[in-house]
């Protein structure tokens, strides 16, 4: 038997003890015999020192107890919150692996990416969250929408 918690909060820190991410889950369940926790109703605030803040949401996730990996599943949405005046980046997919230690996020699934009025549909994504770069495995469809007149 394992334990569970409702309204759980988990904080991950860097080598200097500064908070890097905060995970909020409606429910957290221990997975006996595994080094992972099952999370339901997941929201992650991720902000490495001196880098852009990101928010992740998902229906469920499995969290490695050592904090090295978070496997997000179901209606995964990721949003950047840049402070340098650049446009926010948003992507949506069905599953995504977040690795806080390396500041990377990866998916082998179909992904929709939006930057302002630009939209790309692709398969596979590799993102470096500190460097604010995204690499796509293959682009299926891209749409550049004309800006709306004021």
C-alpha cells in the first residue's frame, strides 16, 4: 500500500538551493515499488535562475522522486512568460517529458506550436528552456496569419 495526498505541492531546487520549479497537483499517489509518484491535475511553474519562466499543465504526470524527470500526459500545454518583450511561445501535445536538471522538454507526439499569430503543426519536439530554442522533428503544416488591423 502507498500514500496519497490531495492539493499536493512539490518544489525542486538548483545546486544553490534556489527554487527552480513548483509542481501543484490535485492529487499525488505513491507508486509502491517504483521511484516515481503519480500526479493528477498537474500545474508546473518552472523558472531557472536568470531564465524565462514557463508554465506546464497536464491531466496526469509521473514524477521521478529524485526530481530528474516529469512525464506529462493528457492535454499537455506549455507557455513561456518572457520578460524581454519577445512574444510568448505556446505548444500543446498529448505527452511531454520535462527534465528540470537539463532544462529540456521533449515529445515524440504531434505538437501544435504558436508564437503570436504564427502556428506550426509538427511531430516531435526538443526544447531547451534556458536557451529558448525549439527543434522540430518534422513539420506537418505551418500557418502565418496576417496581423489584425487595430
